[in-house]
C-alpha cells in the first residue's frame, strides 16, 4: 500500500472513531503541523502550544471531515485559525527584534553548526539575513509560502485552507513571493538567491532530526511559479512521536465522544457558511477576470492581463460606487499597475518606478468597450454585446437565481489563460480597501489634476442651438461620491423661448417658459446622457450605459487627435435617422461638445464650458427649485434622444 493510500485509509478509519487511527494521525501530523505554525509565528513556545491546540481540534472534528483526500488543507485551516485566534485575542502580533530572534533560534538549533555547508553560510552572515527577512514578512505571507513551497499544497488546496477561491490563492502567493524578494533585497540578498533563501528557511524551521534527513535545498524553481499547472516539490514531511500529555487528552476525548454522531458547530472549520444576500442588501463585490487584448495587431486570442477588482456601493448596487483594481500578467507572475477610485480622487499606481499619479479621469477601457458590472441585468449585458458585436461563443455565465447577479463565469477565449474561471464574491470587501494605501513603497506622488478635480466639483455652462432654437444652460457636477452630498448635481436648461428642463435633488421637471409644469420625472432624469462621474464610472461609460438602458444603439471610436473619444448614439430600433455625436475628453473625463445630425445634415450642437476657478454659489449658478405639481412622474425617457428628435417640443 502506498503512503497516500495509507493516509486515506487512516483518515477514513479515524473519521469513524477508530482510536488507533486517530493516534496514528496525531503522531504523524505533529511535526508537519508544528513546522507550519512555527514558520508563520516564528515563536517556539507559542508553536508548541498552538500545535497541541490544533491536534486536539483535529481529534474533536475528524468525524465531520467529509472529503478524506482534503485532510491536509483541512488541518492547515485549523492551524491557521488557531494562529489568527491567538493574535486576535492579543490584538497584535508579538514584536521581536531581528537580532534577538536570530540568536534565540540559533541557540535552539546548535546542530546546524555540524553541517559544513551551513557553517560557511553562517560565516558569510547569509543565514542571519534570510531568517530576519522572513521574520519581517507578514504572517499571512509566511503562511502561504510555507504551504506552497514546503507543504506540497496546490493552489486549490491553499484556497481551501484560506477559505477563498483559487485565483485569490494565486494572487496571495504572488504578493508573498514579491514581498519576500523585496525583504531579501533590503538585506542585500539578490533575487537569484530566492530559492536558496527559502530552502534555508525551510530547513532551519524543522526539528534537527528531520533537517538532517532532507537535501540542502528542498525548494524548487517550479514551486515559485504562479502560473496554472505549476507543481510543488520539496515536501518536508516526517514522523515524530506525539507528546504524552497530548495523547492522554486525546484518549479522554475519544472516550467522551465514543458513539456520538458528528454535528455542525462553530468550532468545526469544515462546515461552510453560505449567506448570499438579497440584491438590496449587497454593498460590495470582488472578482478577477482576464481581459481580451484589444490591439488589432495582437496575434491569436491573447489575454491582456488578469484584472482583480473590488467595488463598494455606499447606497446599494443601483447607486454610486467606489473601485479598486490591480492588473497582473495573465499568469499572475507580475503585478503591472493599480487603480484606486475612492470618495476623494482617482489614483493610478505605476509599478516599477512606484509612482502614484492623481488624475482627473476614471478607468475606461482603451479598446473602447463598455465597462460592465456583475450587478448588471442580463438584458443590459445582452444588448451591449449585440451593439458591440461581441461573439456569444467561448464564455459561460452563471447567475444567482435570487439576486440576478453574476455568480460564476468561465472564459475560454485565451491561448495564454485557457478556461479561466471567475467567482464573484459579495459583501466580503473590507472598507479599508478604498483607503489611500499601496502594496509597494511609494517613491513619488504626482498630482496631475486640474483645479476643479482637486476641488471635487465644478459649475459649467451649456450653449448652442438645435433646429433654430437657442439652448442655454447652467449646471453643477460633483466628480466624486465624497462631494456629491455637499455639492449635489443639478441642471437648468432652456430650449428656445418655450421650454425649461430642471433637474436637482428635489426631482426633475419639464416646464413652460411661464413656469407651468408639463411633466415630472425622478431626480437625475436629465442628468442621464451627460457626465455622471460621481456614480463611479468614466463619462464615456455613463453615456453608453444610459443609452443601452433605453435600447439606444451606439458606436465608439477614437478621435483623430487620439486624445478624445467620439461616441455616436442612434435609435436603430425605431429606424430614426437622428444621431447624437459626443466628443469626450478621455483624460479629463468630461463632455466637450455634442453634435446633432439628421442623415448627412447637422441639426445643431452644444458646447460645454467648465468653470475651473469658481468655488462658490453666484446668482448665475444658483441651484434651481422644483415647482409643486400633481402630475405623475414619467420614467420612460432618454431625454437627450427625445430632444434630438424634436419630441420635447411637440
């Protein structure tokens, strides 16, 4: 019988209450569990205590282990929970000076001096630098490096240990590996010594007996790869007899538990908690997807990269959003850049030079595809796909029946990221995700904003004509969620001498020039089709998404100046020959002008002028007030298309 078969049999028998199998598992697991806990905590006494607690928990919960082949991910999950519980109760990690930690370690591991190769490393001071660099890592980084490089766990098993999906496990390992490389570099150890450094750490954190039985370097280059299909070498498993005190307690537990049936409990780490909220209860979601390379010169179906995204909706998924996004290479081997769009500003982190750019614009895809959200309805997504000519093949989507939101997707388009699976997680994003913080040290911060984006809001004027009617308007736009409460969006637009459109926090109305109300609408109706960046998306996306909601078709292209985006709306479904052509400043995230055409003829245009230095209310820019009216609200309109087609003046 092979070693794996022996373990499976013992786990099966132990789950049925066999005392001999439980004792065997406990004895065989102790050294491996202790090595893992020590690598995470780097505290000898604490490792002894938490190892005993982990083994005791294993004995209590073994009957509830349904998938016997997942014994080790399950064990590491228990061990990790014990570590987290300890430091949660202590409120913070124990801080030990690097020199003190190293001296204590070497005092306990005097046997290493008997190895000539290790003596040479000690003389070179390399070993000390490696161990102190590992001590400086976060516990979670040490944990995932240990599981990946020393404990023979796949990414799927690591995901099970950390209660996350496989993509997240890959990302965690990538971050841990990069953090270690930086720590080693800070101590003068070059990146090409990463494998040797990990090997030394793995060897020195084992018991002396086990350390003597393994090769000089138990870590392989393959174990450091992040890409799919990477295998793990250098398992450092061995046998060790369990302490008598632990065995006695285990025997007592077995006697007390004999004949009892397993039952779910808060202490059982294998019992999952599934609490999928209703749509109106969702405040955040997290997912990672591969993005298609939009370069027409790209060969084959190549992924542009993996994009990890976090969204938070302070007023629910129909309201404004905050966003954070990181871009990786398709195989997660390298982080390329990062974006943060919070309630105050838009940030772009340039990896490499480690520079933060504070910019005017929100993220918009350079291939001019419309950004989509897992909360978008199936109808909206289907329409956008149809308009953009997106093929239906090679992607599978699964939606939650309760919320209608995305639950999972499988993307088969890519040669370099084949069968990429995305799982969407809801209400698991901590709020500090949207704080101004970065994974890398920041060497410089470059503020590239204009005055109105620094302020967070601006007044603007609208001037033009349509079908011989002069149009004038004034408005206020908040650029961020943080300013939309104190400086809410509003619009007042006069069309000829007959019509006035008002939109403010109190609602929206269409009025005659004499003030009589013609129609009422929900607040925000006349702001749709214009810039609404406080909602969390680039104006190019809000324009097109607003149009798609009303099944208005659109076409997007770069302006000949290669700086602006031109978006054309047309009512294809009603066979209208009217077009609305927007010119959008990509970098400034604002509408510059709108042109109205009918066939080949220009019917009119609107120019937008933003007031950079006006930071207080004036008689011209005074927020309008809604007139009391008993007229029922009208919800079915994309007003700017009605305006272009002359329907508002009928």
